C-alpha cells in the first residue's frame, strides 16, 4: 500500500504515498490532490530542484496568527520517536505517521512554484528560478488538507510558518485546489502550532 520513489534534489529525498488512504480520503473536491500525489512520482521536474530559492530557508515575516495548542499529532510524534526504526528523528516520525496514522497520505512531497504563477515572485524571492521544497507530510483532517512540518524544537522556530505557508501555496497552485481548503502547522512531541494560510497577506 505504500509506494516510494527517490529523488536526488541536492540531497536524497524519499517520497512516499499511502495508496489506500489516498483513495479513501482524497475524493470529490480533493481528487486533484490524489492525481498530483500519484502523477508526481513519474513527472517531477527534477531540474527545478538544483538551484533557486527553497521554502525551507525563507526568512520572510508573514505575520501569521499562530495558535499554540494540543493536537493528536504530538502523541503520534512521540510514538514515532519511540519506534526508533531509523537513525534519525525525522524519518521515525514521518514513517510512523504514514504507516499507522489514518489521516497521513504522503511524506516528503516535492513541490514547486513557477515565477509566472505569482505576480510578486521576483520581488519576494529575488530570483527568476522556481521556488521548490519538500513537504514533510500531508494529512486530511476535518475536511481540510493539512500541511505539516516536523520541527524537533518547535517552540524555538521563527520562520516555520513561512515555510509551511509557501508549501500550501505551492500545493494549491499545483492542484488547483483553493487555499481556503488548506491548513498549516508545525510540531514536535510537545508542541503544536497552526494557522490558516488563506488569511496571509505577504505584501
């Protein structure tokens, strides 16, 4: 049920999807998400990931209205860390969620945004090369597509909201699903922070 492919995007990324959960959760208005998650296995434009801006290093202040709360993903992260199957925390958390959480449909999802798809692209990113990134994990929760990033010290993060916002923005562009259907968050085993990306005004 888990399908995997490897990308050499600077370093090695293992993109994985759970086909049964995609079938069960990505229906009707989320079918374009299903199509994207499956199609990108063979159609990812790998050359985009060699240069250009990366979401994971953006330092833009997006003024998100972060909520700090308890969420089930914290307990799942703890169980993933305790599983200790792999030699790093990120992989333990991601693989546990993909395998055992009934809402996680994919991990390490490659994503990109072309300059012509965003009128403020050159102004914000100071580049004419595509913006790229890899989403830690996507969950379907309460009728929304949730973009999640695992941060081992989430309470210390200063720009994780920026990273996850642009992940959601890029996935919205790639799938055609309006940003109103997305939520963003980052977490560790003790803290969770979430916000609504459709409320963000960059400039």
